[in-house]
C-alpha cells in the first residue's frame, strides 16, 4: 500500500427480519385455534381421499371379497381399528361445543326511590368528600360512556351519605330479589 491512498471498507450487517412487526399475531392465533379445533377432520380427509381412489380401481365384488378375506383372518387388526374409530368418534363428540338455550327470562325492577340519575350520583360523590375534582371528572366521563342510563338503580346502602355498605344491607337486598323471583316462579 502506498502512502496517501484512501481505503474504504464496507461492512454489511445482515440481520434477521423482525417477524413480530411483519406478522399480525392475532391472525396466527386464529389460524392455530382453527387448526386445533378441526384437527380430526383435517386428519381424516387424506384417508377418505385414498380410500375413494383405491375403490375406483376395483370392482364392487372384488372389494367385498377382499374385505371379507382380510376380516376373516385378521381379527386383531379389525378390533384395533374399531377401537381407534370408536375412541376418535367419542373424542370428536365430547369436544364439540355444547349448545345453551335460554329457557326463561325475568328481570327485577327495584322500587322507583332507588333510581339514581347522573346528577344525583355526582352530587352524592361530591358530598362524601372522598374524591377530588379530577376523580369526579373521571367518574362523570365513565358514567357518560358506560351505557348506564338515567334509569339506573342503586342499592339502599348506596343512597346514604356516606354510603354504608354492609352484609346486613346486602342480605336485605338479596332477600328482596329472591322473594320476587320465587313468587314469580310460583305464579307460572
């Protein structure tokens, strides 16, 4: 190398691609769930295709005669295949989702004095003294976005200032609801 010559070196960094950025993992999870949910069906498709292809090559009489010969001298393999078939069918039936049907529907409506509009709720929250202005503003936003309407009901213990939730109040509330539903069922 002569003096005064400039040399440059080029370094090539080969990094693996970031798969977490390129693949939406939600779709991978969905595909995996679909694969696992239908594994028995997916495994039986090649067997069915091979059976159909083989059956086209033979006539019906040849098939029945050959099947009878195989079954006559191969009882152990027939029993094993039958056991595997019954086990697979049982697993498939047991893994299917169970259907749930709505048999009856009833809704408890408390007395009107337990109704709490937004303004009343916010007034009670202010009067308790437990919340600062940012907490009260957060509660107001949650009330507006939660889907609770002006017809929302609160238990009696939540109407006092400060609220007095207790086991006795919870028992009284539960007893009201149970009594109403019990009399509803008797009237039917």
